[in-house]
C-alpha cells in the first residue's frame, strides 16, 4: 500500500478522526475495510482516526462516499458552526469572568462533541427560561422549562443539514409516477389526489375561516383551497397534503427518530417534513439539480421551469446535499422586518446568531427598502470566509386594502469559492477588499468593536463613555485579552 503525500495546503489541514470513527461505528464498518477501499494501510487509517494525520485532500470525497455523508459534514463546517455557538454562549457574564477563544471552542467541539452539544442546549434552555421569567416572574418558582418547540425542531433540522434522504427519494419516485401517469401540467397534483386518495380539490371563498389557506374536510373527502392562492402556493399546498396522506408513516418514523421532547415539537416537525416533501415533489432532486447547474443557479429561471415561488426555489437550493450528488452548499434564512427569524438552515459553515440580534449591514435586512428587487452582496462574518449573499422580499400584497400583508424577506448564500458556478457573481469585483461588507452575528456577540452601526456594546466588553470626545457610537469598547 502506498501512503499519500502530506503537501502544504492553502486550507487548514483536516483533522476529523473523532467524526470518522463515530460515523464508521454507527454504520457498522470496519477500519481495515475503509483503509483497503481507500488504498491505505491499516496503520495509516488508524493514525487518521486518532488525529495523528490529517485526511488527505484527494481522499476526502471518496471517504465521505464510503461513510454515506456529505463532504461538508467531514470538512468541519458543522464543527465551525457549533464552536461559534459555544463561544457565543461562553461570552455571557452569568458564566463568570474570563474569555474563551474560538480556537479553544473549536478544540472543545472536536474533542468532546457531545459535551459541547449538551452545553449549548443547556444554555439555550437557560435563555428560554430567562425570557419566560421576563414575561412572568412567578414562573421562577417552578422547574426550568424545556427548549421552545420551534427552537428544538430548528436545531434538529440543522443537525440533519436540512436534507432528509428518505423523504427526498420517496418524493422523487412519486413525482416520476405522477408525471408518467397523469401528465406534467399543474393540474396533475389535483388528479393524483382524486385518483390516489379520493380527495376532491374545491376552491372556497366562504367555507374557510379567515386566514386559513387550506383545510381537509375528511367527512366529505374534500380539500378546501382559498381562492386567492397563487398558482405556486396552491401547488405547494397540494404537494404538502399529498405528503401527509401518502407518506405519513415515513414522516412519523423520522419524527420518532428525532426524539423531540413534546407534542408541540412533534407537530411542528410534522409540518416541516411535509413542507420538505412538498418541495421535493415539485422540484425532484436529480432534475432540479441538473437544471440548477445548467442555469448557473438562477433562481428566476428555476421558478419558471418548476412553477415555484422565489422562496420555494431558495429553500430547495439549500437542501441539495444528497451523498454523491451534492449541489452548491447554501445557507437559507427567512426573516421579517423586526429581525424575527422564521426559518434558517445552513449546509455551509455559515453560523446564524442564536442568542443575539440581527446585523443591519446584512442585505437580507436591507431588502425591505427595495421590495421585490434581488440584492447581491459580498459579506464576511468575523473570522470566516467571504459569502455571496442573495436577498429579496417575498410574499403577496394582500387580498384587500385592510389585510395588512406580511412583509418577509429571504436570504440565500454560498462561499465565494463557488462564484464561478452562479449567475449572481456576474459584475462583482471578487478580489477588491472594499467590495466586501463586514457583517456580524449580532451586536451582543460581534467582536467588531469599532463598527459605526453598533446598537449595543458586546457583552464581554468594557465600556468607556468618556467626556472629551464623541463618536457615532456614544462609547468606546475595549475587550479583555483571551484568558483574562
């Protein structure tokens, strides 16, 4: 057996021994078999698993194929995000003096991943309890509550990298069957509900309560659909219902496997998985990925091809992580004007702020000033790579003058290394530092102390108000040295 050469690399060397060993043992694979199939000696493979040697770059993709995981899972992207979460939690003064560095946080995640996961979950539950106490101090006499259901499900979806293999395959098979037997037109989903489930789709203006888009009338075997629904929303709703009716057992199995803690969380997870099925049915994986690559990930072209909304296409692009057939890894975010995050997931190392607020420099929040226009930005979080961030407002204009339409925006982004493959890099000066906006994770934990857009000082900084000078921000911030 020949041993691969350890050559100098621009990227940091990839030490992933603990992850490789854990996944290999979960799959019931033997170390010697992995070594043989990679063309390595057993001793060299043992050194990789014990972090005495890095994973050779040329073997990273074949190793991931053998383990049945996306390359991003091995490359440390999850480790970077979790280290950021751990660092953010450790900044809280409630945990005492001193300051953790990112290097220390990442080492903790790499060496004791389960302990780091539990610490982050414990801190998230603590923050949720503090929020409950702020609303009702009497709650302090009881036991600390669990993580809020939405947060619990959101963390679970992120742990799966926003990709559910069994659901994706099932939806792709069903899409092929519907196309072959009922046709490719937009009414095929209605015909499938009638033929396969004996459900009639009935547009309704008077039978649905205010604010309800669709409702299953099981007694009369009808699906009531709001008349004002757009075509793409209507198709997505039909696909959602088909997922519940045709693959409810599969969805239930995945929820049981997730081991979420409450009925509310299980209900939210069911909606999330049915929505995932709907996106995969309307935009089948292989066909969608091929079209995305051919169109250089042009969202508007994909909208036309698959009769889907801007948001639906963006979310589907963030799920293209099938082992052996990955698309570009994207992060996805949906937010309102107040900065409330409605959806978020990431197949990249990009880390959303968990415990602080939004950054006003990020184009997803600036999109509200130009409704309907696609905004493209080069953005760089502290200490991370540069991302191409695409943002646009979504949603309808309401069904009446008094309907108060919901104002939301979506953001989609990928690392700058993928710029040659996407249409949104056209016209960007990728090499000019001044073209990059320095975004942050939220002022509470952002290390950029001199930012003129800061709304509050960082939680671990010392404030110097002073009286002899005044800047845009009415204080200066100094941070303690690491370990102080």
